């Protein structure tokens, strides 16, 4: 095996290693994105519940009584 062939093998191995690191990093980001999407969905449900409570007529009536 010549010098140029050995250099080519080292370069290809380096590129393969970098690609492997990028794949692992991408997988970690995907799991992080999934967690964030779940948190956003949970927060949206909480906001919907709060909107239902605040727009409820009995809540508004209680608020008016408390002001008096």
C-alpha cells in the first residue's frame, strides 16, 4: 500500500467518523424536539382550560360580586 492510498484511507475514515458524530447529534436533537412538542401541547391544553374558566358566565358573575 502506497503513501497516497494510506492518506486516502485516513481521510475516508475521518469523514466517516464525522458523519457518525453528526448522526448521533441529530438523534439527540430529535428526542429533544419531541419533548418540547409534548410540553407545548400540554401548555396549549392548560391555556384552553383557563380560557374556558375565564369566559364562563358564572366566573364573570362571581367577579362582579367580588367587586361590590
